[in-house]
C-alpha cells in the first residue's frame, strides 16, 4: 500500500481534513487548527512535504489531481472503516478539495472550499486569469529550490499557473459542498468566482470573516463559522 503524504493530527472527534493554500505549507494555520481541534480530529495535509523536511528540494509542476490523490491516501490512513470526513481547503487547497469531492465523494461528509482561484470557470475567465497571473509578472520571485527556498517561491514556480487553469468537473454536489469567500473580498475576483461556482455546482455559498487570508487573520471567528457549517446538519445528509 502506498504511504500517505505528510500530515499532522491534533484534537478528537469527527475527522476534519485541512488542505492549506499556496504551496500547501501549513504555516500560520496553527491558531485555526487549535480552535478546530476542540470539535474535530484535525488532519492537516502537507501536499509537498514542505513543513516536513522537503522545502528546498526540487519540486515538479503541480496539478490538483496530485494533491487530491494524496489527500485521499491520507484519509484512507486516518478514517475508521465506514466513516466519512469533513474537508476544508483554502485558495489552492480549495481547488484540491473540489477535485477530491469530484473523484472520491464516498469518503466525504462535507466540503468547504474557500476562495478557490479556478477563475477560468467564469464567462470571462481567460481574461481574468491573465490579469491574475499578470499581478505576479515582473516581480522578484523568491527561490523555489535550495537553502533560501520559500513556500511562496514554490507556489509561484509550480502551483499558480496549473491550479488557476483548473475547471471543476463535478455536478450536483448539493448539500455536501459549500463555496466560501471572505466578507472583505466582496467585489473582488475570487468572491465572484466562489459565487459562480456555488451556482454552477449546486452547492451553498457562505461568507467567512476577513478576506483571502481570513484563516490567518481571524482564526477564532473563522473556526467558529467553519465548525457551525459542518456540524449544523447541512453536510451530513448526502
């Protein structure tokens, strides 16, 4: 059996898999996961092992299927037989959990995807993606390999381009799926994308505290709303 990718576990209760954004490094998420651990067994997935000794090593270009395959392997390792998990992903992690729901729905009780940047789903998606990528062109990029490598360097070199080209394929996700966006993101591209995806995929839409980095800026309020979203019963009937 293939070994699951690196992950950390804290807390007790129903399993909640957390998929970080960026290059998947969970830096800064500890305040959020500590609060979630009051109600869940929180499993924080590190897709590239950047927080587990692999930062600085060569990384190939990524795709959402690689991350969702790894997430599924982690769930197979931690979930008791017959049980299903809650799953939360933000930014690039939000794209990964959409792919996980499309490909492995049988192990999922509920999914919240927070501001996934799969902007090509929009009617003007090609133009909006070009604008999004253009924000990072011409700027000094941190290194993706070697002793001075950073998670942002890995994200810009190997995650940003392929992930923003992703188009979710699932249909009729229904009450298992919630698309989320930050209240402070109203009027911005990723808020619009989340609203559009909720309608297209048949899921719910919810606003969460803060903006794109609400998980870091408002961990207490974010965890409270996320807990309520999963345990309210709306994600347990699918």
